[in-house]
């Protein structure tokens, strides 16, 4: 007999397992170093994993990321779509600035 959870595929499992590992490693790094560049990269990683978890919850039909749409704009989807690369960009820019001094 096989245990099957609706909405869970190998792709979801890989995203959740490796995303969790990246978040744990990021939090361990955050605890030992407080450089602004790394904090932004870690926040981007945490936000990316949060998006994976919310997508999973949405695939199960428990919550919709489109539930809050002022003026027809899906705010949560937009925040995650732009927030993750923005946090990475800020972190990488700060890292570049620290190396160029």
C-alpha cells in the first residue's frame, strides 16, 4: 500500500526538502555573521521557501494567493515574484560594494 498525499509530487518534495536545507543553512549563517549583504541573500532564500510552501498550500486548495487583489492586482503573487530577486540583488550589490572598497 502506497501513502499518497494529494498535490504532492517528486518536484514538490525536492523543492521542500532542499529549500528547507537552504533555509536552515541560511539561518545558521545569519546566527554567526551579521553582514548586511548576507542578511539580504538569506532573506531572499527564506522568502523563496515561503513561496514554495504557499504554492503547496494553494495546490491543496487550502488558501489562494489571489485572495487579496486591490484594483485587480494579486498583491501576494507580485510581492513574491519581485521580492525574491530584489532581495538577492540588494544583497549581491552590497557584497560587491564591500569587495570594491
